[in-house]
C-alpha cells in the first residue's frame, strides 16, 4: 500500500477500500466531511491504464455552510492516489 501525502489519510483510505457508493464520514471540531466514490474505471495515461475513481466530497461546517465537490482520482504506478480533477458542484 502507498499513501500520497497530498491527501488526508481518510481520503486515501476511502479511495483504496470503499465500494462504489459507500460513504465515509470524518468529523472534526469545525464540522464534517463525507467522501463517496461514485464510479470505478480505468483510464489510459502514458501508454498504460490506471485505475481511477470518480468521487463526491461534501464539506459541512458547524454553522451550516456546505460545499459539494465532484472529482476524479487516479492511482499512480507506485500505488498512491492523486486527484486528476475536482470542481465545486453548485
């Protein structure tokens, strides 16, 4: 297993182990984050295929402020994950 320090460990863990549609929830003093892989597929990069996952990330603060993001993460050859794209959903 490999961990990309660009991610929080819970996000890496969800990308690695959650089934499609399975949501992980992390709480903190300021609110919580929900992270759900929504699709798993392979994408060609540099002459070979990489495992990729689309995801939905929801960030909710204690004051009710909420942001939703959709994105795609792909596995590097060394086994770590990186975010290939991410955008806020309105």
